DNA sequence: ATGAAAGCGCTAACAT
DNA sequence: ATGTTAGCGCTTTCAT
């Protein structure tokens, strides 16, 4: 491995000069700079980021923790974070908790030591654990609210309300909510928004779950749904909704006829599904991008947004899985 | 930040002892160890991984480069790599090239310096660039073949042959291939397998493209397909296939009747689609897991698999988008 | 504009 | 079993 010193002797300058050429080129004489870069190229020298990190006390890395990489919502979130981080010249560490609440904390803690900042997407760990992490590295939360910690929130209350209004307008006199992970902030938000809207419309509210956000959860949920005589269901997310639809079709209940189904996320899946899924659009990519920008502000000492949570809006996208209630037809 | 030295003085031992307690606990007297860990806890000390990396010359990190994080194929690949890396106690850097061939090399090179090994998934860069990277860090390639570089390959020839056989059995007298990215090894494999199989069946072979693996590419491809009077089409991947189906439905050509469509990947999308997509199953997760294991072997000096490429099999999954040729009915 | 020297936090011979 | 010492490769005062 070729170091700064070898370049220095070869170019007939001191190590400091070589260092400057790579960190603050403008302060070194252009002809010296020229010579140094030329030698560096010839020797194939490139700075050792780790040594650099140790010296300046910053890693140039960001960390991102998500529950499930393959879930389309998080996949798009990751993508946006990656793009934004790169734009800022930062590399991205990524880790998945796989919805395993227990491993989450040690995992994140280990990562926190080697990054300049951390984005936690829908973390399941306790408030106090998050507080401890904040001591180690600047943190931005996505879909989790905690006093004194910067966050970007997608409350989805608007979208859920729109969803229930939509159902009410179609004449449904009740709806069931297929709940997501028990401790998820997002789930709590959705649940209470739906419940509130149902009350306002004098619709009955039933809850099933909790379900992990997987396709299989949805297929598992479908039969109880039929048994309960439901006519309308809102799932925690698109993935679950799609599972429901799949099983419903197998059971020969026509979705968008006998049963109305609404998902959340508007992942690409939703538009492709059959029938196309009515869903609440959630700005995943936007959330990721905003989170990174907040983190960057934090790192730069700009006090981002006055420490207030940034809230992103949601909206109902009506497609073909919702229809008038059978009784109302 | 509390360092090893502060712990040392507080515990009345030398820094080396503290260091040992954290790296090779078994070599230090259990009572000293006890005292040190206790002090460390009290002071909230945790080792600085960056300093450690510099000292031992290894980072404990793996890097993964993918063209598109949100593509389900890569999403599942990433997930498997992440799981496998974590199991080995390694953190994972991830970067996306977004199918931008130009940025790819510098990006990867920067990452190569701070990881112990690299997995390149479907890289688009040139052979010589890859060769240069191999000088910097151990590398395992996925779906790219290069003499002297370890790789895991999914040639998909079997699957494509099965796909064409299937079409032939349904009475189609030709098929069109919606090609993927021009320089992609995978695309070349698929193309030649399809072409070969068509020749064997005396079927006509037509190619359109290249297309980036996106839904929109597929919708764009559909009209020319109709115009060309095609009865059967094999898309580079599921995502494109789904786009085709979507546009075909809009144009009111019934998929699985007038037109047969086959995808590749068997992403979750395929089963959910409408109608369910006939597709060639590609073991994305398996590929990721195997790649990490090969990399680990490389790092350990075990010469993995004799340096031979590991090949993973593919198989046709027949669902509902393929049907007898209209003429043959 | 450049150089000398100290140090970032940890590890690894080598001694004891 | 533990301490001493000398780095790992880079940055950064402080001089010049």
C-alpha cells in the first residue's frame, strides 16, 4: 500500500504538503500541486479514508437502519437515502433488523460508532434506547416521535381519513383494520385515524392482528375476514393487502365487488395488482431524502427545522379494489 | 469521548491490558478482566472501531454495489448479503450505481479502500476496471465473468430454454426478446439461450431493445410488440414484463390469450400480477449468500471453490400469462 | 507556501 | 499475565 510518505519523498516535498494537496488543494502552490498529483497518480496513491477518519474524528459515513430491506416501502426509502448521501459525499452503511426487536439495539449501537450520523427508519426499540444512541451519534428518526430527537413523520392520518370517507361514501357500514406491528408508531397512527373516522361516520370498527408486513400475513388474514362477514378492509400496508386479495380470489370472493380492500404505501405493486389496488400513497423516497437533509443540517450545526418534526402528507389513490357495499347496491 | 487510556488509569492497568480485555479476553487474568470491564462500563467506554481498523489494517466492513436498490431482484440480493455479512460480524456498505455506467468505477474505487472485500452485482464497468479494483480489495462478482476473479453466476440458460420449449409446445412459431442493458452479462446469456432454443425449434427470433429494467420500459415496448404481430414475448426481467402486460391490457389485448408473456426473476410481483406471470425463477437471495461466503473464504485465505465460478440454476415457473398461440387454437 | 512534530485511539511485538 | 514501545496513515498547529 502506497502512503502519503512515499509520495512525499518521491515528489521531494514533505508529507504535510501531500496531505494538503488532497484535502485543501487551494492552499498549495499550483506547480507543487501539479508535481505531487502527478507523482501520486504514477504511484497509484489514494488517501486512506480510515486513517483520515481517525485523524479528523469523522468517518464520512452515514448509517441507515430499516426493518426490512425487501419491503418496497423501505427499498425506495433506502434508495433515496443512498442518493442523497452520495450527493453529500458520504458513504452509506445499511443494516436490517428484520423486525427482530431484540437485536436491534446492539446492532445499531455498533454501527453508531463508525458513522457521523444515523437514520433510523421505523425503529422498534424503546425510547430510552434511542436516547442512549443519541449520545453516540446524531440521529434522525423516520416514523417515530421522540421529544428532543429530530424526526420526519408520515402520520398518514389524512390518508386514512380519506380512505374511510371513501368507504363511507360507498355505503359501507363498517370496516376492519388489519393492524401492523404492535409497537409501530405508524400502526398506532393509522389505527387511531381509522377508528376516529369510523366513529364520525357511525361505522363499526373491527381490528385484526397484529400482522407483520408480509404477503403471507395477508393471505392468513383473508379467511377470518370472510368469516366475520366484512365488506371493507384497510390493511396496514400494500404488501398485506395484496396477500388478502390473493387469498380472497382463491376463495372466490370478488375483490372490488363483494369485498373492498385498501392498502397503504402505493408501492409499485399496488398499480400492478389485479385488480389495481386502492391505496394510500406514502412518500417513502421523500421521507428518506428529507431525513438525510436534516441529518446533514445537524452535522453542520445548523439547527434543522428548529428541532420540530417534519411531517409529510399522504393521500388516497382510488383504483379498483373498492366498490359500493353489497347491501347498498 | 472516553478512550482506552482513561479506562487504563482508572483501572490501574496499562492500556494494552484494556485493549486485550476487548480483543482477546481469554489471555487476561479473570480478576483483572473483571475490574477492567467494570470500569469500562462505568465510564461508558466502547472501542473505537476506526482506530482499531487503522491499527490492524482491516475494517470489518463489506461493500456491496448494485445497479438499482429498488428492483426486487437486487432488493432480495441485498437482503441476503446483509444477513450473511452480519452473521460473520461484518458491517455492510452499500452503493447503487443507478445504472449509470460512468459513475460506477470511481464510486466503487472509493468504497474499496474502506472495506475488507467487495461484492459487485451485475457490474457494468469494463473488465480492466474490475481488474484494477481487484488490486485494492478482494472481490466477488455476481453475474459477470472474468478470468481470475471469483464469481457467482446465474446463467439462466436452462430457464430460458425451458421458456422457449414451453412456447414451442404451445404452438408459437416465433418469439420476441425484450433485451436488457446492452453490456449486461445476464442479458447476453439470456439472449443467446433464447436464440439458440428458437433455432432448435425452428421458431423465429426477434429482438427489441435494449431496455432498462423498469416498468416504464415495458409499457413502452408493448405497442411495437402489437404492431409487429407478435404472439409470444420473453422480457429481460419481471419488471419489464409487468410493464408490457399493463400496456397490453390497456390496448385490450388479452394477455394469456392473444399474447403470451414470460418474465424472468420470479420476484414477488410475478405471483401477484394479473394474470399471474409465467416467469423464470432466479435465485437472487442464494446468489447473494453464496457471494458473501466466497468472499469470506477469500479473506480467510481459503481458496474458495478453486477459483471456479459458482453457477446457480434457474427454472421456468408456468403461471397464467402463457397460452396456446392464437393460430394454433 | 512549506516543513517539523505531535497526536487521533488502538494493536502488537517484545520484554519482564 | 502485564507493561513498554513503536507504529497504523493522515491531519494540523506552529514555525519558518
